[in-house]
């Protein structure tokens, strides 16, 4: 094994071709430098320099090793700098999963993060809450933006970023579509469209309980994986749905989005967008992204206002 110290000493002598000047450059005495070069030559089993009383010159083998030594140290220095950037959360890879209804907060956070941390490679994937929990637990995602999952995996930490009201989504020719507010009880006789429970237990169960507080159990005739698909099925006239208000930020033909009226605790009539991550795995890049997310959520005007 050759110490990097010996390589740096060899490079100094090779560049100066003078032991005295190389020693001054390295802030050391000349005899220890001469001993270090002899130690390196012994380790390599070859002569690196031709020495005389008047001059020092690289041997052909020394000239070849000079190129290699400089390349090795340059790669080592680059590796150290890259490791330091990764440790500071300024380089590396960050895998982010998100629900489709995070489209208001996520672009703002991504723009800010890319401006502040351009060295981070971002990998984005849209997924349901259940799929995100599995991906984070398996180490396939570093952080996820999701709805309350109902039951959080023990090793995961979570934090609420935004709260938004739950709206009714009706076909635009529905008898109640012209109202400014829809009494939830008035939808008791309608067919409902919802998301699959195993892909988002928390929001699915919240909708069920909200309807029960209005005096009925929703008749779910069709399920979809994504909220955008739910809205599309509503536009097709297959039924009504209860959805996060963020889904109504983008106009959709054939769908009327309306506030609902129901006697329910505020936490039941609103849905949270949370960030979740594996608390047992350290990630400076993830921590930096989480800080950006928090500030972006603070800066956004609450969509319930």
C-alpha cells in the first residue's frame, strides 16, 4: 500500500525537479523528503529519478508514474469533495413519491429546491398513499407526499404540510350542481365513486365516516386507483365523489366541484397532505428537501381560505 503522502511528495519533486525547492514547498526538511522518495522507490521496485550533484530528472518509469500519481490524487480529491457535498445534502440522488393532488405544493417546492441544490438528482414518481408507504419502507423512495394512511408504519416519521377541505364532485348536469353548497345528506341516494381502500386506508375511511355523520352509508359502485381517475368517472356521469379541494384547482369539463355542508368535526371535513420518510435512514438531501417543503407550505396561501 502506498500512502497518499508519498504520492504528494513525489509529485512535488517531479514538478520542481529539485529536492530543496520541493522540501520548501512541502514545509519539510530535505533529508526526510529524500528518505520518502527512496521509500516510494523501494515500494515500487524501480527508480523514479536520476540524481546527480547538479540535477534531478525523471526516469522513463518515473515519468509514467508521474502521470498516474497526479490522476490518482485528482480522483481522490474529487471523491472527497463529492463525499463532502453528499454529506451536506448538496449532491446525490433523492427519490420522491407523491399523490396526484400534491400538484399545488410540489412544483413550488421543486423549483426552490432545484435552484438551491442543483447538484441533487431528483427521481419523481406518482403513487398512491399505500404504494408510497411500501416504497419508503423498502428504501425505494426517500420521502413521500401522501394522504393520512390511517395506520403509519412504525419506522416512518410524518409531518402535516397542508390541510384542505373536502369537496363534493358532481356531474355538471346533476340536479344539485347549481347549488353553491351541497348538503352531504342530499347525496344519500347517489352512486359514489371512490379510491381503493388498500391504496389509501385513511382517506377512504374518512369519506365513509363523513357520510355516516350525514346519516347514510355511501353506495360505492366504482373504485379507482387515483383521484384524477375518480374525477374523470364523475365527469362520465357514473356517480358522485368526495375529493380533496386541491383536485378542483384545475378545471375539468363535465364536473362541478362544490363545498359540502355536514355537521362534523373540522378534522373530519378536511384532509391533510403529509410528508413521510424513514426515520431510521439518514439522508441530508432528504432533510434539505423537507426544509424546503415546510417553507413552501408556509408561504402558500391555505386553499381552504
